């Protein structure tokens, strides 16, 4: 169990989007400091700019140059933008992509040194970050996996009423079928199951796997992937003790509400999972990257350039991402303790965090 408050790193994201705004709104609430010590990777100048723009009187922060002097009751800022930042609110700029990438890289470096316990990433513009990374960036999930040495990763989006994993992430729809085989699907089911046990501390979770084709392929009439790939992978996982079921047509599973009977759903491709997830969760969704040693969450929204700087962005998803990171830090500690002493019983503590 944790003896001290977790240190949570937060990357600033695209400085022209709503990232800085939702960070400030989140950390303006002093009750947050009961639960963690936040460290923002970005720039005090950017935060000062948005604090003034938002007319915020509560957000307190200081520059962090000596980790032995980490502030306990205000936000610590690691400066990853050394020069005067070029802020163009609501505009897509290449330099903002470099700023975002520099913040991510510094946060990864500090995590490797044991300075932070988890990471929350604010929204970025992938196109400009990819330019800054010289094309080696397709998203936080893949980049963090590579930079932390993970063999594989799994994107999981979750809220109170649903957990959604993805077999494939950011690839063209035309390539989805060619990227599938029994081994890959089986591996993703296993990763999802392991995360549900380790990170969400669920005992014997039930997993629904979606089909690729309409009507689950109609016994091969509308595609063979179900019969040749998905069913064999699901059956093998079940034989291995994982409660995996399916494949289910997405429209039927969500339209009937039967997804509620499962602890998680595994979608085959990005929009198949995210469309129903966002329709069901709206402002409360959290993105979590499973399969990594680093604990990483993010709010389930983009840069929202159209409302940036207008004091319209809600911090709710960022708040949920923070609390999710704290829960997972605690769950992993409990899981480690439990697996090291299997005679102990699995008594769960309440995850409610009352901001008194």
C-alpha cells in the first residue's frame, strides 16, 4: 500500500487547445491535493497566460527545479518549454507539436527515474506531434509502449458503466482485416483480462468480444474472420481460464444493453469501440494504456481548438483521468501485495474520493 501521496505527472498537451484550461480548472480545486502531488510538464508562462485569460484566482503553482523541494499543496511545474512560448489560442501550429512532444519525453524520463508514479496526458494534435517526432508518432499509446520498452499495449477506455478495449488502434479501416490473426486476438484478450485483474482488481472478469463483420459474419456469408480468427481465439482463451465470450455484433450488444452483463468489451477496431463508448459516456470517459509498466491515463477528448480560451471546456474528464490514475496506482500496489502473499484475502477498500 502507498505510504505517501502519489506523485502524478501531467503533460500540458497542445498549448493552443483546451489542455492548459482543463489542467488549471482541475488543479484550482485545493481538495485535489489531499490525494496526490501534481507535477505539470510544460511551462509556467503558458499556465500564467491561461490563468489570466480565465481570470482564475485559485490556481497556485511554482517552478520545480529541485525534486527534493517538491511542493505538497500546490502544483509543481517542470519547464519543458525553455524559451518564450508561441501561444496562438485555438490555432494549429507546428511549434505546439514540438512543445507537446518535449513534455511527453521529459515525463517519460522522470518516470524512468522513479520521480512520478503515474502520468496523465492532456490532448495533443497528433499531426504536429508526428512532425516533431519525424513520423515516429501515431498516438500516445504506441509511443509510450515503444519508449518504455513494452512488447505490446492495449488501449482501454472506461467510465462508471463500461470498459472498452481495442484490438487495433490507429490504423486505416482498409488494413484492419490484414492485421488480425488468432494469436493477436488471443493476446489482446489476455492483456485485457490481466489489466482487469491487476489494474481494476476484478476477480474472474467477464469479457465480450465484438465481431468484425455485420451479423458476426452470418456463419461465413459476410466474411470469414469470425470463424477463422475470432472464434478460435475466444475458445482458446476460455480453455485457458479466461471468461471470454462472443463474437457479438456490436449493434446488438449495445442496442440491447447486454454489454452491461460484462466487465469489459473488446472491440476489433477504433471506431467500432469508440462510437458507442462516447455516446454512452459523453464527458466522463478516461483513456488508459494497459500493458505498460508506466500507469498512463488521459481525458477522453481532443484539443477542441474551437472552444479554446473561451472558458467553456469542462475539466470533468481530466478529473476522472486523475482519479483513475490514483485508483490504478493503488490497485497495482494491492495486487502486488496480494500476489506476494496469496494467503491474504482480497478485501477491497472503497474507491470513493470525497473532496471535503
